[in-house]
């Protein structure tokens, strides 16, 4: 059975005290929740959040990592360091990092290896831009992002990877893909995974949707057959919105 997951991606928002307050409120309001709940915060908050979340339902994720374990890489953080904090997950390949930091599928494949080598689970993000959708290359593009990002992994390693489909045109824009568009792409993603790993691995892989998911559309989105939860940006910064999405 694949996991149902809601992950909040705070991006570059919240100072430490605001993050602590938000985290405590989420913990208080989600003790009965059966979905897995993840919060992904800036690096400098992670140690504190891991401590706060010990013994609770919440898991903590980094938003990025470096692909090497140590060395002369000023300003970077390795997966060995993240694992040492007791972190559960790392987000890899978010569209903002692909766009603003020129992260390619092959670099992301190295980051995924670095994360798995430290027993961190991965949320692997991908998705098309509006131009790519309009040119009708979105299915092929997503196939390539998956093939080049994770197809070197073993079936056993695939159990540590959660997928997040994030159409770039719906991220932070208020524009949401329709539930039909989302289901169509998620079914495609599961088919791509099946073609390489077989249906048991594909059926056990959680595929999250990200892109202006909010309380008003999360129930509809999460009720689609191949949608196993969401990666939430803007709406994860407000406790009431985030908790209502978690409970959708
Ligand atoms: P959004 O961001 O919910 O603000 O659109 C989603 C994401 O980037 O994870």
C-alpha cells in the first residue's frame, strides 16, 4: 500500500521563531492524522524542527542538498550533514532550483544517490512549463525527467523515493491544474514507472501533486486515483490552510 503524504514546502519563508510556532501548531492539530505529514524548511531551522517533531507524526525535510559528501564547496550542505541531524527526507529537483540554479536531471540523479547513500528519503520533483504544455511535449518531458533522474536506481531504492508532479505554470501562481489534467499526468507517471520497474513498484510509489494546492481544491485533487497527496507551497505557511489540506 502506498503512503498518502502531505508535505509543506516553506521555501525561503519564516524566521526561526515563526517556524517554531508554525511547527508546534501543526503538531497540536494533526495528532490523529493518518496521512504522513512532512515539513520542509530552510537549512538553518532543521535541527530545531527535528527536535520539536521527535515522537510526533511530523517528518522533517530539507529543500535541497549537495551531491558531494564533503569538501571545498562553500555555502553548500551535504546529505551526510542532513542525515546526522536525524532528518527524514530531502526535496530534490524542485522547479525553482531547476530554473534559478540550473539543476539538470543528471545533477539531480547524483543528488538522489547522495541522499539514498545516507538513508534519507527523497521527494523528487519534476513538471513542465506552460510553453511545454502548449507545445504538447509535457508527457515526453516528464518521462525524460523521470528516466534521467531515477531510472538508474534499483527497485529496492525506489521504495525510498516519493514523486512530486509540479506543473511549473501552477506553482505559486494561483493557477491550479484541473483534477482531470492532474490524474492524466499522474497515470502517465505511474505508467512510466511500471515500464521500468513493473506494476508492484509503481503501485507502491507515492505520487504527490504540487501547484497552488489549497483547501478549496485539495479534496478534489486528492480523490483522484493516482494522486497520493500533495506538496504544498504557499498554503503551507498558514496553519489553518495547511491543516485543512492535510485533513482533505
Ligand atoms: P505552491 O508551491 O503551492 O505555492 O504553488 C508548490 C511548490 O512549489 O511546492
